[in-house]
């Protein structure tokens, strides 16, 4: 299993609360790594082009990652401030919508997804 797959599995198996309860710094670190992994995939997809295997892999990963994060952010057990959770959910929905536009061939705006993902990852430092 690659580091990328391991990171995604951690996100699937553990909610944000469980990770943060064990060690908040480790939880943020895992989230940051997984988002950085998505950036690596997106850069490869941007280079390979819309419709490539790399594009399909990146789009699927970003959609899956943000789907997981959105569910967790919407959970009443999530202790982040409500306004911040709402803002992050909006960002996640934007990213999912943008990668779906790429998947459908209606966009090639990888840069927007990369830039927003980089900003989120930097905020987890």
C-alpha cells in the first residue's frame, strides 16, 4: 500500500475527532499529508491532461477525500467552530464541483484546485 493509499485509509477509518483525541498534532499532520498527496496527484494530472489516467486518479482522490472531510465537518461531534466548519464545507464543495467539471471535460482548471488545496494544507501546519 502506498503512502497515499495509507493516508486515505486513515481518513476513512478514523474520524477527525478520533485522530485529534489521540494527538491533535498528528491528526493535523495526517490531514496535511493527505492534502499534499492530492496536490501531487493534481500536478501529475495537469501535466498529463484532462482525460488521462492521472486525471482520473486525481479527480477520484480529491472527490473522495473532500467527501470524507465534509461528512466529518458536518458532524455534531466536530469541535471546530461552526462558522469555520461551514466555510470549510463550502471550500470542499467548490473543490468537488471543480474536479467534477474537470472529469467531465468541461474544465482544465487544475490550478484552482491546487492553489486552494495548498492554502488548506498550509493552514494545517
